[in-house]
C-alpha cells in the first residue's frame, strides 16, 4: 500500500516536473518569438535612415543615391544582411569621408555583428544605446573624433579599434 502511494506521488511529481519544464520551454519560446516579432527589417531601415539623417556631409555621395527607400536596405552601400533572417548584420562605412554624429537609434540594429566606421569624421558622443548591440563582435571607430567614455561599460567585443 505504501509502495503504491509512493509510486503515485512519484508519478504525480514527475508529471508536475514535466509540465513545469514544458511550461518554461513554451514561455521561453513565446518570449523569444515575441522579441523577434517586436523588431524586423523595418526597425533596421529606420535605424539606418536615422543614421543617414545625422550625416551632415557625404562629399563623395556614397550614401546619397544608394541609401534610398526605393531599394531594400540589404542592397545599400556598406550594408550586409544575414542570409537566414534578412536583418542587417554588418555595416561598413569606413573611409568614406563622412561627417556626422551617431544617433541613439543605431543601437536598434540588434543583429549587427560588425560595425566599421573607421577613417571618417564622425564626432560627438557615442550613444549608450550602442550597448544594446549584443551580437557585435567587430567594432572599428578609429580615425574619427568621438568623445566620451561609454565604451568602458561594454565587454562584448572580441575585436575592436578606437
Ligand atoms: C515590421 O513590424 C511592424 C510593426 O510590428 C509592421 O507594421 C511592419 O509591417 C513590419 N514590417 C515588415 C517588413 O515585416
Ligand atoms: C529604437 O528603439 C527605441 C527603443 O525601443 C525606440 O523608442 C525608437 O523609436 C527606435 N528607433 C527607430 C528609428 O526605430
Ligand atoms: C570595410 O571596407 C573596407 C573597404 O572595402 C575594407 O578594407 C575593410 O576591411 C572592411 N571592414 C570590414 C570590417 O570588413
């Protein structure tokens, strides 16, 4: 009798554990997919347009024609999208003689793995929002005129130049 009771309790507990695991798995999945539906390529498009609006001078017209809503941002000069999720994973505007500031919205490019803004004339503070770029592995900001110490708070980069 005791043995059977124990068995019943055991089976009940196991069921509870299984359903607990299933619930957390489901919750995890729902949370992950809602995070994914919250942002999409439109988010990246808005972030890049915001960057473009902060560029005061583009003497060689690198962005003037290419960065237009007539084409997908994945075809914009310096932009590369991931083949799987079609989100911006690399931005390379190095050596384009651009003058401007980095908008906070750049931190919305959450799929960004590589950011190369080297050898331009970007200035001002780097926005704190860049700390949202959790996927970032490569960052080159060298030969610009940035101010501020925000980067000390970050530790994700495996490769960076300032
Ligand atoms: C991106 O999401 C917004 C709002 O969630 C939606 O209005 C828009 O149509 C979506 N864009 C694409 C390209 O899926
Ligand atoms: C970037 O994300 C912030 C916070 O989620 C939001 O308020 C802002 O509108 C976004 N910017 C763009 C250009 O989508
Ligand atoms: C960015 O583009 C320049 C010029 O094409 C190239 O030399 C540099 O290696 C690129 N940066 C990255 C991170 O790929």
